[in-house]
C-alpha cells in the first residue's frame, strides 16, 4: 500500500479536549442536577427538618450576634441586622462553593474512576448543591423582614444577576482548587483555614467605611466583591459601577488562570484521585 494513502493520526490538542469537556458537562445538566439533589438528601437522611437546620442555625446566630454588634459599632439595628443577615447568608454560598469546590474531584473519586463523565459535571454538581442550599437559606431573612418591617424594593432584583455573577466566578475557582486538591491532599485543609480567616477579614460583621482611609482594603477584597453584588441590592441599593468593573477584572483573571490549568492537567485527574 502506498504510504501516501495512509491516514495520518494527529493528537487532539489539550485545549480542545478541555472545551469539549466543558460543553458536554453543561449539556449533561440532568446528571449534575440529579447528583446535587441526591447529595442533599444523603446528607440529611432521616432528619426531620433536613437542610432547614442550616436556616434555623443562621436565624439563631443572627439573633445572637446582630444586636450585640449593632450596639458595639453604634449602628442602628434596622440598618445593621439586614446587612449582617444577608452577609452571613451570602457568605454561606461563597464559602460552600470554595470549600466544596476544593474537594469536587476527591469526593467524587468513585465516579471519576468508574464512570466516564465530563469532569465539568463534578464541578457543576457542587455549584448546584450550594445554590439550592443558598436559596432555602434565604428564608432566614424573612423573619427579620417582618420584625423590622422591611418592604421589598425593585432594587432587590439586581441580586439575581449578582448571584449569577458569583456562580460564574465559582466555576473557574472550583476547577483550580479542585485540581490542586486532587494532586495535593493537604490543600483542602489549607483552603478551609484560609476561608475561616477570610470570614473575619471580609466586611460581614463590620462595614468597609469603618476603615476610613484604609477602606480600599475591603474594596479590593475579591470576596467582598462577591458579597456586594448579592447583598448590596437588598440592603443598600444598586452597587456602583466600579464594583461591577472590579468584579469583571477578577472574573477575567480567574478564567485566564483556570483555562490553561484545566487544559493541561485534566487528563491526570483520574490518576490523582
């Protein structure tokens, strides 16, 4: 046979495989949505209230901390308690996608090794699970609405694209942290410790303006940006354009880091877990 007629095999570029993985993962929405619901049911199996235990815990925590910090900081309860409540509720989503995202591939070890699924499915499973928990945790805000006589405003709708932006940022973050944690198992504990420290360094119990000439420390905190696009529309009004601009820059950086990283190391994940 003439060698000129032989078909030559060319390896598929890694970036193309990564893009295909992302596309196939998004198309498999029934899979990761089902897995997310199963995770929640499994975690709260035989529990009477199920995930609403988290909501109740949040309400008790806000009731205990809100009046105290309101008095210490000299801020009226009507202004501070909604700020604190939405901060804690939103932080639950942020910390959840970061910590769970770090363990996305490790906790799905059996599926990764035995079932041929796009790696994106395991990431979207984590995001969907935490989003569902966040949605019912929003009920923790309702008692304070009635007690403080807070009337819903049209500006609250701006929190919806804020949540969408937060999830867009969570996707590359989970890819990065999940891949690193699959390779280096100590990363999960390190990330959990960093998130715990960030909880106190991010304006949740306090306000950025209290730093006065050092308010830039909070303004350029990426976690504060995630908080503001969800919390501010509900407690203070539409965030300024500068907040969305800084958020956009952070988003571009995250995707610029995650895209080549995932393209290079995705084929090794099955061996690392």
